[in-house]
């Protein structure tokens, strides 16, 4: 619903001005290779200015976007980017020309006024922050559309005002670059000098207040820097898409690291890459604007982080879950082999697949598949005719560890948590696969190195865990058995 005024504004503005954002350079009939060579020669002023502007935009928006994402202020950034539009119009009306400084001042003041209105609505009414943000976003943007439409009907040169709405990296000039460089340098300097203060207030404002940090002043400073970054990005990507350059690179970085300083660095890097790639592709193609291409490039970076991120990537999480499930299956099979051997007091060296299937309540084919998986990981060997399985020293050691973990945890729950012995099995089935050695040592000390579980079964001891040591000897080599 909050985008309805935006759509209406587009309809009004379409009748008053051209809405196409420009590409970098002219429309050329040369080949893509020739265009690429021309781009990297940097002989065109428009290319140099657009590329430098894109890099500066990426750095400033990346840094500010990092704080927006961790503070959960994405909607605030979107609101601020739309709230600056009336200031753009008023800056133009100041002397009836596109003076970068006048527009910068007007847009910054409008953005700060929008942020103040959000705070005022939230503090003086029962409305929540998201509601206040929606009201300010829609109302300020509507006022900006009305002012721009009115300006189009006034005499004089009004060309290029649509660039602030839709973005036009091709129109970035030397004065714009200077302004962007000043703002970016200011953002980098302040974040570097007051990184600790920004960090603490971003993650725990209550602790920051208790520690004596001027939280309100820090928040106002961050809002001011955010407004600066939004305003200088208008010429490249426009009011409509600037919030994407604030949020998307930082969101991609958020998926790749849990450290704030790395997040800020990656967000700035992704912003620079997105800006440079958008400028490059726009130069190669015809009739495709630079600003949207920057956002598309940022979205592609986010997609790569979303799917292939080492910690939070969808595919990597799926792979880890699949690997963990397969490991648990193997360990349950090892445990079943141990239980079969234990049931016959470790008489004999191997376990038939039929015994294993009955113990696991599986079919013979399923038991054979699990046995093959153990052989593949060098934890077991199969008899030549494939009807019996023998654990290797590594397999026996892991089987003893799993059984030990299970029975120690059952005993701990029974003794320390006063849970009935017949109610601890399912919990132990889960915890046996994740207990680390340090935790096991603590459990053993807490249980006075007990040797039997609540059901009277023997808990494997240290001698059983020594590689190569089994109840039936040292099967480092098993004559007549081959691994497969």
C-alpha cells in the first residue's frame, strides 16, 4: 500500500517529462569488444566521471548500509531516500538551475526533516515506527512529485530534473564528483574515528547508555551521514532505487560474516563492484540505464551470497545438512554393529548384514547400502561374499565413542536431572552425535567415571577407544576380508 503514491507519481510525471535514465556514452554501432576497449581506455569524460562516481557511491552507501542492516532500519533508509525529493525541487527553485550544492543542501534538510517527522509521530502517538515511516515516505514523495510537476510548467531550463528521480550516471560532472568525494571521505573518516561508538549503539543501545555513550547524538550523526549518502547517490541511481544501493550490498555482506568491521568492508566492496559493473554494462549496451544496472549487479551479488555463502548460503546449508544426516546414519550403523556384538558378548569378529538389518529394522538392501557407506569412509570392511561387515580400528573407535556418549548422557540425565531411566533414550539419541571430547570429559568427572549406564550396560572406557583395540583383538589386518 505504501507504494501507491509512488505509482501515482510516476503516472503524473510521465506526462510532464521524459522518464528514461541515460546510459553512459552515446549509442554506438561498434562491436561489444570495441566498446569494452573504449571503456577501459577511460578517454571519455563521461566514463571517467560515471566510474568514479559509482565507486564513491558504493563506498558511502556500503558503509551506511551496513549500519542500517544491523540496526534493522531498512525501511528507514527507504523512507529517507524518498523524503529528499521535495528538497531536490526546493534546491532547484533556489536559483532556478541545477546547482549541486543548493540541491544537496535542500535534499539533506528535507531528509533530516523526514527523519524528525518519523521520530515525532512515533513519540507523540501510539503508532508504531513502520506506520510512521510509511506515512512520511508517501507524503514527502507526493509533495516532491507535485513540486517537480509544477516546476516543469515554469519558464526556463528545467531539463535534467528527472535524473534525480530515475538516476543518470551519464550526467555526473566534475562538481558532482567533488561533492561525492567530500561526502564519502567524511563518512569514512567519521566511521573510522567513532567506530566503537557506532558499533555499541548499533547492537545494544541500552548498554551504551549505561556506559555513558551519548546515544542520541550518535544516532543523529548516523542519520546525518545517511542523508548525505542518499543525496549524493541521487544523480547516479535516483530517488527510486537509492535505497537498494544502501541495503542490498550490506545485506549480501551480512550473509557472509558475523564481524562488523568485515561487514562494513564487504558492503563497501560490493557497492563498488555493483557500481563499476553497472557502469560497464551500461556502456556496452544501448538504451539500458546505468542506475538500474547498478541495482541489478548488487542483486546478483546478493544472490551469490544467498545461495553460496559459506555460513548462511542456502546451498551450503543444504549441503551441510545432507552431510550431517549422512554422518548420523553412518554413526547409527556403527552403533548397531556394536550392539549386535555386545548382545553376543563380542563372540566373533563380524556382523552379518541380516543381523544388522534386524537390529536397524531395515531391509537387507538398506543395510547393505549403509555398510557400503562405512566402507567408503574406511570405517568397515566387507567379507568377500559381501554378507558380513567388520569394523576397522577407526570404525570401532567411533562406534565406542557414540555408545559411550549415549550411555553417559543417559546416566547424567538420570542422576543429575532426576529423569526416569526409560525417558532418557530419545534425548541421548540426539545428543550422542554432537558431544565434544571436552564435554565428555566433564561428564565423566561429574559421574565419577561411572562404568555402567542406568540400564546396567557397560559404558565403553578409554581402553576401548584406543585405535586398533577391540574386544576381539587388534584387527589391523583381517585375513580373507577386503575393503570395498
